[in-house]
């Protein structure tokens, strides 16, 4: 029975620590590019942004922050709208069912543009909402280059290296200057990704978004108005202190706000903290449960061996030697228990880990659904990135985790043995023999 208890509790300890390790690795992979960065966004309490609700950050303000000695790199984005020339966008039944004839006419070939100076570090690629599947990312030196969704390219028989034309949309609310530009762009790469939530217009579909260089995104409006910017802090600098220093720059801070980039993924952080919480409870609970059950079993074990202990003491064997014998016996029980727990953890780890992940994600998804319904958020890539959670855990039982579990479980077992044997070892042989009658 002791062997089975140790096996079961060690298995749970191994799985819980492995879940934390897998969550930590998934977190680092996801947040790898943003752990030491912050974003500059508009302060929507006083700054309503563009007519369509986009950001209206000034390039000169971004430049002031980028020139700070604590910043080593930055990414700035322009969100704009343009029409494909002689090519069609992707439509679904959901995007056409409630569409007015006027909108269908004015936006029948309209795509969303995300202009960026480094697409590798663009929020939607960082969060994993978009994934580059062919070609290369956009860099600061690019001009008249785009990344296109692979499904949109397939629909229009396009490939990397092909050139297409896009033009300003005169019906777009953000085209305040009435720009009417036509630009020829070259496809530099193809990306993939699909909406996780319902959409109401074709422009919310991932497929109808082009990632462009900054010059192209700005030219369709006739000026450069930035949605937001992300600044990457040097590794030896404290993020909180850098943000405080930046706020001292000569910028109208009433119009803007600075936030840690990791805060742009609240659902992801919530899923990570939720899994950590469950894993911690599972680990601590396993140790406590093992300690209580094993202590009770060992007390019964010692009660049954009082005559044996009395005989050993009568023969002059020291109490420390007797305790050492019990310790060795417990060790012989623990070794196969630890070995068995490893194989059980390997067999059940991924199943239990992803079951916990699914439960946490399900609760978060329900919360997000309620929030989306109350705030009437759309279903585009920005929202999906904001609502992103962990999707899977790769459970790996490392040697370090095994050593931690053996160490903690051994301490629990030794303490349990001390508690259960101290009463018997304190008594004289005569008292022990009386107790057995």
C-alpha cells in the first residue's frame, strides 16, 4: 500500500512540475520577442483616434522615443485601406448575408493594409496569429513590397515575385485627404492563419489583409499616421525604469499611453497563470497528501512491529540503528515507486496536462465571449491576437524534474518516518511489550 501511495503521489508531482516546465517553455516561445518591450498607443480616454477609430500617433513622437539610449530597436505600424486592382477578395456567407448593396459596391475589392518596418516583430506574427509559410519577412529597407495571405494568392493565381496594383479607396472614412493613388507592389512572402471568432465583414478576414512596407501603407492615404509603435529595451535595462524615463520626453502624453507589450496579450497571460496555479496546487497537494497518508500507514506499521523493536532494544541495538533499518526498508519501497511513477508520468503526462489546459482555456474563452458580446468587438486578427491563449503543452519529464521530485518526496517520507517511529523508539523494551499485549 505504501508503495502504491508513493507511486501515485510521485506521479502527480512529476506531472505537475512538467506542466509548469512546459508552460514556461511555451510562454518563452510566445513572449520571446516582447518580454522586454513596451508599446506606444493612443489614450482613448481623450484621443479618439482616426474617424474609423485607428491610432493617430505622430512620427516625430515615435522618433523621440526611438532615439533614447535605452532602446535598441522599434517597430511602428500604419493601418490603412486599399482596393485590389483587377483581383478579387475572399468572401464568405457570413460576410455577405447582411451586406448592403452600397457597401458591396464601395468595398467589393477592399483589403486592409498593415504597414510595418519589420514584419517579423509585428504583433500578429509575434502572437502566432499569422505565420509566414513562404518567402521572406519585410524589413525596413523594403519599398513597394507586400506579404499576402496564401489563400488570397491561391484564389487569384498569384505567387511570390508577382506584382499587383492596389489603389486608394475613396469611400474609406480614414482617407480624409481624398487620396487617389495607385501603387504597384511585389509579393515578397505568403502567410497563413484563420479567424478564431465570427466576422461581420470581409475586411475582418485574415485572408483580406496585406502586410506592406510603411511607404506603401502611408501612400494610399497621402500621409503617414501611425497606429502604434513597439520599442525594444536593451537587455541590461529595467523595463519599468525605461518607461518612466521615456515619459519625461517632450511629448504630449495626454494623447498617448505606454504599456508593457506583454499586456497586449491578457488572455495568454491568464491561461499561463491559470495553469501555473493548478500545477502548484497539484504539486503541493500531492506532497501534503503523501505525507499524511504515508504517516498514517507508517504509524500502523510501527504499531505492528513494537515487539520487534523491543527485542532489538533488548539486544542492545541502538535506536539510531533501528531507525536506520526502517529508513533502508522505506528506501527499498521508494526506489520501485519512483521508477514506476516515471513511466506513469510519461504515459499520462500529456493527457493530463492538455486536459488542464483545455479546462483553463474553456473558462477564459467563456469570459472573452461575454466581454465581446458586451463591447461588440469585431473578429479580426487584432482581436484574435488580444484573445490568444496557449493551445497545447509539450510535456517532457526531464532529469532535473525527476531529481526535484525524488528530493521533495524523500524529505516528506523521512519526516513521516520520524513522526511515526518517534513514539515507539522513545519507549523501553518493557513498555513496548506491554503495549503489544
